[in-house]
C-alpha cells in the first residue's frame, strides 16, 4: 500500500499557536536526536543536526530584528 500526501498542504493546514512559535522547531530537533540515537555504533558518531532559521522582517512581529 502506497501512502501519498501533500507536505505543503499539511503544512498550510497546521495551525501553530502564536504563544508557542518554536514548537515545530522543538519537535523537529527531538525527532532528529531520536533518529541519531537509533543509529548503530559507528554510524551514530556521524549523526549531525543543522538548523537554519530564516525569517522576513515583518511589521508588528513579536520579536523584531535589532536595529
């Protein structure tokens, strides 16, 4: 059985509370750590997690860029 899903559609339909803006990042980080932990012996030492955050400077953003 093949499962087909639209990642863009799921992302657009997922609400993120403004009070928890880093919830998705936190979940992704935990999932990454668990995946590295599941690797066997020598492969585990090669596990890396890279996080790049990009955001637009939006008027009225709760955490504006420093001037």
